[in-house]
C-alpha cells in the first residue's frame, strides 16, 4: 500500500555513496541542521542529502500507533519546519470557512484538503465582496511558535492558496479562466487585491528570523499549465515577482510549491529568483534533463512519486528508485529528497 511504502522510505538514509542504511530516524535531526538545506541551495556537496517526509493526517496517526512516538516530526527528524498561515472556522461537522470566506467540504472522503463547496464571488465584480484583513496577531503567533522549535531545522512560513489558487477559490475555476480572457479589468483588479493582501502579510512576518517563505500555488496539469504561458505571464508572473522580490530583499529564501508541469515557465522562475521548487513529479519531468538544465539555479524538492509509483511499487522497487533519484538529483547539491 501507499502507506506501507511511505514507511519504507522513512526507514532509509540516502548517503553520498547511495547506500541505503536502516537508522533510528529520531537521531537525524541532531546530525542534519538547517545548514544542510542552505548548503543544498548554494549547490555545495554534502555527505548527506537533506530530506522531508510530509504525511497525511491518517498516516501520521498510523505512524504514531505503529511506533509509539508522540512527536512525529521529532521521530522523522525532518529537515524543514513549517508554520502555515491558515485559520478556518468550523461550519458544523463537515464544512469549514477559510479566511477569505470560501466554504470547504471537509470529510474523510475528501482527505486533508477537502473540496470547495461555495465560491463567494459570484459575478466578475468585487462590488459585493470584502477582502479580509490580514490576521497580524495570528501570523506573529505562528512565527513565534516556528522560532521556538529547538530542533535545528530550516524554518519556513507558509502561504498556501496563494495567488491563482486564491483567485479561483473565490471565483471558481471555470469562471476565473473565462475572466482572464473575457473580463480583463476585473481579473487584474482581483489579482491586485490578492497581491496587496499578501504583501501586507509579508510585511508583518519578514522581520522574524525564519529562513524562507513557502508559497503554495498550483499552476500545472499533467502536461503544461492550466491557464497557458501567455495568461500566466500576463496575470500571475508580475504579482509573484513582487512577492519574490520582497521576500528576497529581507534576506529570506523563496520556496514555491506548484504541482504539475511547469516546464514552459521554468526559465521565468529562474529569472524571478526562485530558490526552491516543489514538487518535481517524475511522471512529468525527465529528472536528468531537469537537473542538467536548471540544477545550477534552482534547488529541487521532491522527486519521489506518490501518484504512480509508491502506491504500486514493491519494497525493493522503492529502494532502487530512491537510490536512482538521489544519484540524479543529489549530485553537487541542489536537492531536497521528498
């Protein structure tokens, strides 16, 4: 099963000679502090490839039950620590309202993320919609808890549903894609209002001593961008560049999470100053080509397929695949195994 194979990945260390060694994971956090991630970003070789194992709520519970651990992060020895700017309000037993007034269906059938059941911006106009204020005190509390973690990890402040995702969550996917073609003035206004909200949030948190801002914004499909490169460059790139510039001007690294195929805009992301890119799905990317073309410029974070590999592979296949990905992506730094 996928959970069982994830457990197998948790039991291995990827060392520079590609040997897989069973280890007590709780010992790794002391050996591999945040400097290991910085070395990867700076394309410096290290004797160990940094890693991150993120688990669903269900598998976290399974891990705790099977191992007896009370602190999964400490047990895993993850090299990243994350604080997510997310604060939903419960609406009964199976729905939640997010900070922007988007209603989410939350139940076991829809996993940790859920699905959107109501988009608040019904028409291509913001006349009847009020943007929420930045939750500054909540953001400061998140930063405080992130810095209070005594493990020597690479710390990231997370802004998920960031830009395009926030636009379609407010408007609906079909509607926002139509708006980007047919309602240009509204689309520019919507993206600008989202941008200004996030710039204010960044101003609130960037004085804290974490290492990076993690921006979550899915743009890709299995092949190509959802909206295509021209619309991405017209509506999304300018605002993202402003956020990147603000983050980097305060001495922080930029990590972008964007699922799917971003090959058409990878050069744009390099020019924008992106430091870390997650995810890299091997069913989409030729990892050797990706590393050769962009490995000097971007640190890649991912590479182990949870879509087409882990659910179906045997234990030996998991081990062989792990070694192969590490050989390709871990050469000369620039890689976070995940």
